[in-house]
C-alpha cells in the first residue's frame, strides 16, 4: 500500500477519507422545499427544489462533504510543491 493510504488509516475519520478517495467526490442532490403559507410577517413560499448546500444537507451528507474537503487538502499537501505547480500550470489538467 502507498504511504498516503497508510497515513489515511491513521486519521480519526480514515474510513470516510478512504471511501472518498477511492470512490470519488460527493454529488450534491436536490432538496424539495415544502410550501409555507403566508403569515402576517412573511409572504407565502411555494414548493420548489433547490441544490443541497451545507446549510440544508443531512448530517450524513454533511460529514461526507467535510471529509471530501479534508481529503482534497491532504492530497494537495501530500503530492509535493513541484508536482502541484506542474499540474496547476497545465492547460489540460
């Protein structure tokens, strides 16, 4: 196994990090927002769908989203500056 995956295994959330790295990024889903009747203080809100954000996602999806950010950080800091700079400068990467 690579040194990187061995390092991932030492992390508190290593299983989640490994799952993200091996299976790919989290795909935001759409959320159905229920209609809300008008009140004296606010107007009515019609039923609609919206893209899931950290503010309205389930705790399980939020945990996956946070792990994704951590995994990206670990990958970028683990590959070394010269490799990162080469990939970052590439027009097709």
